[in-house]
C-alpha cells in the first residue's frame, strides 16, 4: 500500500479549538510525523458551538440542522478550512498526487482526515452528530477528504466511539512498548485503550474527562479551565458527593461503551465550595478511569494523553491511585496534544485503503468495519 502524507483535523468535546497534525502512513505503520498546528476557537465561536450542542439533544435526524446548528456547522467548516490553508501555507505544502497518479509527493498533502465537531452522541438511538461539511473543505483545499467517521459503526450496531484505539496500537508498535499498556485519553470525555502483548484491543469511554471540571470553572469563575489543576489542588474531596457521582449505572457496564459529553452534570457538587467541588470532580475523573481499566482487564502501565495530561493535580492523583507506572504520552515520545488529530489522519488512510477502523472489542460492532466518507475536490 502506498505511503501517504495525511493531514488530520480534530475538534474535541472540550470545544477549545482545532488541532491539525500531519503524519506519513500506509494505514498500517506510522512512518513519520510532520508539522502541527492549533487554531483556538474565539469566545464567540465557542458560545455558538456550546449552544448548538445543547440544541442537538433534541435531534432525531442526524442530518437536520435546525436553529443554531446551521450556524455552528458553518463555523466548524470555515475554521477547519482556514486551518488547512494555514498548514499548507506555513509549510509550503500543496495538494499531493498519490491519489491521482499513484506517485507519492514529498511536498504534497494527499488526503485530509476531518473529524468534525461532535455535538450529540446517542448510539443507543443509532444517532451520532458531527458538524462540518467535508465536501466544502475538499473543494476549497483541492485535497480529498475523509469525514463522518462514526456513522457506519453506529449504523452497524456499534457505539461509534472510541475510534482512536487502532492508532494507539500503531503508536505502541512503533515505539516498541512491551507488556500490556492502557492508553488513557482525557478530553471532554475520557476513554481508555487496553493493548495486550499480542496487539488485541479492548476500549471504551470511562466517564467524564475534563468536561465537568471545565463546566464548573466556566459557570463559577468565567474561566475556560482549572489550569494545571491549581484550584482543585487546594480543595478537599467530598466523599459523599464522590460516592453519589460513582453510583451511575454507566460505570458498571462492560466494554465497549461510549457516552455523550452531556451525560453527567455537576449537580452532586453544586453546594460545595469551588475548590472542594473541583477536587471532587477531579477525583471522579480519576476513579472512573481506573474503574474502566479494571473492567478492561488491567494493565502493566498507563500512558496518558489529551488535555487532562496537562492537569498536574489530576496526574498526581492518577499516579498515586493507579498502582502501576503512569506517565504522560510525551514521556515516551508521543504527542499528548495532537495525538487525536494524528489519529484521524491515520484513520483516513485506513479508509482509503479499505482497512477497518472499528472492531467488536473497541465499539461493539458485529464485525470489523471501515468507516468515513471519502470525497474528492
């Protein structure tokens, strides 16, 4: 299979902005890494996206864009198109030729993997909604785009998430990780991939990642996040509230499983002082991650990526509670911040080559499936 230079684009449930990353891959091995870029959403863009996510809870048709959803989709498409243009301009890249005449191009981008913005995810209703017009981006960039990665899996009876485990395995293989490892991604939602020595995968969402922490900080302090966990680190964990949070039936379900960003609320800590509330929500994220790893079968060590890896308080507690070596993805040469953008570049290449991106043990789909819609300029 031909090597391709692929640009991956990711906007996660934290809705902080667009991550862009380039990798060189044949859809199996990760051969090289390229430039990376983060384009933050403006405050006005964030406000629209968050309001659209709230409106999306009433959707019954994943293609429908009532009210703010249409405006939000325009924002997502425009910001991603701008990001592609900046990556190409800043790095003197252009549309590649490998998809046209089979010849790899050292200065070209052959393919774009565009995740879009998830605003609602309810696989039990066979419904998952990602905003963003992949065809518009392909036409504007002059580069083929793979997008709408989750729909095929959900239509096939899967959870539609997480999608990154197969990329976690490729990274583990590239960096020659030994034993059983659990790759923990802490975005708005947290998920875990357990990779056994034989390469077999078990994966699923574990619970809220940064979502509840961010929501409480935004509501009470008008800030975007508890930077570094500084506020929560000064608080005390309320065990009664933590027990109440942990009582949710989601945590008893076996893998694979997934959830929507809005599946949980800060109600259990509503009456606590801010520092104690954040300490308790941080502990909640940690305990649900560890419970998920136990359900998955345990691991010899944990590798942590995503925005949560920058929360020093969360990382200290996770390391203290895990009982096995726990490290940031950066410590083994992976990118904590751009790993998911890289993953959607990898998944796009797999889609181009007809390789599966979801599996019975990662999403619960009946058979391994490829996924994503490939569109040309």
